[in-house]
C-alpha cells in the first residue's frame, strides 16, 4: 500500500493536534500502515489505518527553538477523523496533495 504522506512531506496541523493557537505546517517524520489499528493508542478505527508522526518547530519567548511531536491517524486521502490535518504538501514536488482548507 502506498502511504498518503511520506517522511519529508508537510501537513497543515490545527490547534487540536499541536496545542498551539493557530494551524502550523509540520514535517512528516514517519508513516506506518496498520490494517487493524484497534489495539493501538488513540487510533481512529480501520477507516484511518495510517499512523503519521510529525514534528513542529516551536520558538519560545526567550528565542529558543524546540520540537513538538505528535501523531495523527489518516485515511488514504490523508484526512483524519477529527479534522486536525487541513492540508498536505508533498516534499518531492512541492505541489499540494490536498490544498489547505478554509478556516
């Protein structure tokens, strides 16, 4: 099976996925397919079998930068059950797989 996103792609992740105030572009760190994810933490059921790990660089008030990591479960169209991911840009072509949706 071909993953809807791969390492290096960017996903637009909303506050529900990051805890930040606004949507931010995150880098896909990994993507794994699980035909039956029901036994795995925070899964969204068999309709969303791709576990995608992502990172976001966060700048603190003192100017330091740290990475914030997260996981989202997506389907073959890179859509998640909670609406956390609102856009995808492929690293290889820089063309949107799914353009960002309007807020």
